[in-house]
């Protein structure tokens, strides 16, 4: 299978446009992409083998869906045994009356490809902009390139989680091993279970949402509602969605660091509250195993996570839409490194080292 980043052969539209906007759902489902559910994976990593039996119980509590339904052909091969690629989906609107793998069940504006190398000592989290202009396959079983150009988050409207998985695999030529979809409803509870988190506010802004909180430049301690509000903001920043992605990444690391440093792991009551709130926030694929993650990734810590944004040339207007255009050459190099489990070499060559 050839690399499909920016594949040139594109057929005319083969499926109808996304359905018209539905009436706004009940507020509890919100309109935000969040990453709190990744704490389910990470907390098991930190807790390690000592929680093996407890992780087994949590596995039974996780909501599951067939995230690979109908994806029958043109999938990338598994290149390196032991390496793991997990697609994290942040839902900005979730309809509780639909099945997780159906079209329109999820509307996502956060997609992250999490790569864990075969040695399980580090992890790289690659944010894929929701407006990235890609080829969305016309069906879950269609060949890559057999579809139409659209923003990548439109894949959910066309075919639910499986279409999104298929689209990401076609974009990256990386086989997805597991999927974790994160529901807005658990965001506040996960953060509050940790006693809040400290987040850096890079510029003073007033929230566009009621009660119109003022976020003051500098480090701020935020509870669940405040942190939720902060990572929703984008219009006030010159970088728009890219700023929001950065803030979501910072939130994820703050969750991890707080869990590791606040006594949560050594306090059975706190740990139980945190794990229960985290598991309630996510839906995973049928084969996802929290206990296996706990054993395999037990050495992973916050300082071993690297956050990367899928290479792009910024925003352009195409077909009357503001979209993000991939930097094809750089994206191919990145995703080849992911597929070949050579991210350490890629990062050494492409990421700037922090200055002292």
C-alpha cells in the first residue's frame, strides 16, 4: 500500500454532503473536544503492575464500540511488532441516543494519533487539525483515494468512528491498533477528582461562554468547569484552533503530572474516584485492554510524552471553506517514522531542543 498523505487521485464527490445541522443537544453533552479520557490509559501506566487486578475490573466497566466496523481492505500493514498506535477522538457533541459507531453519533474537533514505540518508554502524540483537507473514503470499505475532499472531521458525519479511523489510516499509512473516544461529560469530573489542575494562560482573555470568566495571563489553578471553559477558547487567539490544540495538550500533561504528584496513586479513595470518573468519560474499541496497557506502559511518565502537530502549511480557502492544508513532504516523513517506529530519529532531526 503506498503512502496516501496528500494522494493526488481524487474522484468527484461520491456521497452526499453532511446533513444539515441538527437542533442543539442538551447542554450536558457540550460542544468541545477534550482529552481527559486519555487519563484512563495513562493512569494505568503510572500505577503499573500493582493495579493489574483493579485494571481488570475497570476493563469491564469501559463502554465499547466496533470502531473498525466495515473496514475491510486497503489498511496499512502492521510494520513493527510491539509498537502501538492509538487514535484518540475528542467529541465536541455527542448524541446519547445513537450508537457510537454510527454516522452522526460523534462530532469531533480533536484527533490525536498516539504512538508508543516498541520499547514502551516514550510516547508521541500527534494532533491532527480538525479542518485538515483530506480525502474521505466514500465508504468504510472503500479504497484510499476513492472518495472526496473534505475536512477530516466530516468523516464522522459520513460514517462514524469507523470512517474516521479509515480516513486517518489512509492519510497516514499507519495502522491504528486501538481507538479511544472521549465524551465531554467526564471532563469536569476527572479534573475535580484530582482537586483541579494548574494551567498556564498565555494571554489574558474573557471567555465567550457564560459566565464570561476572565483568564489572566500567568499560571492559574482551575477546577473542572474552569479548565473546560479554558480549553474551549479559540477565537480570541491569533492562532485559532492551533492555540486550542496547544491548550488541550497542556491540559493532558497537567492531568498526568497531577495524578503522579498529588498522592492520588497512593490514596485508595482518591485513586478510585479518579479512575471511575475517567473510565466513565470514554468509549473504546472491542479489543482495548486496560490491564495490558498497565503492564506494557508502566514506565511511561509525563516527561516522556512529546506533543507534535501534523505538518501543515496553515489555513487556505478551498471551495469556499477555510481549511488547513497538509505539508505533504513533511507529513509523509513524519508518518513513515511512526509506521517504522523510528520516531526518535525523526524527533532528533526535526524538533528544536529547548534552550537553557
